[in-house]
C-alpha cells in the first residue's frame, strides 16, 4: 500500500492520520478539567491547511507568530476570536 502511495504522490511525502490527530486532541481536552481554557495549536509546528481545518473543527484555537500565519489561519477558516498572535519580538542587536 505504501509503495502505491509513493508511486501516486512521489517521495518524500508526509502521511498524517486524521483520526489520530482528533484522538490526541480529545485526550488533551479530557486531561484538563479547567472550564475556562482555550487550547491553541502552534501553527509553526505545521501549517498544512487540511490539518489546520481538522484542528479547527475540534474547537481548537490557533497560535500565530507572523502576519503570514494569520492569513493562513483565516484561509483555514479560523474565526478571529480563536486566533492568538504571539510574535517573538526578538531584538536585532
């Protein structure tokens, strides 16, 4: 099966399991009982639109560090109240 996927999409490639992503999100949500919490995914870890949409559909917010990431979050359908902008503000000396 993997050889067929490589033949179709070529190599290198990444294969993700949507069910595993959702299961891990649910496990995280169940592990913390604090009612006023907003989980946010750090987009810098992976900005694949399909994965971001899966995360969004699980009512997870998104953490962005640049304007480009904000635009990607909007493209993935995140609503502005669920977007956190946390730039590094590293000084250039």
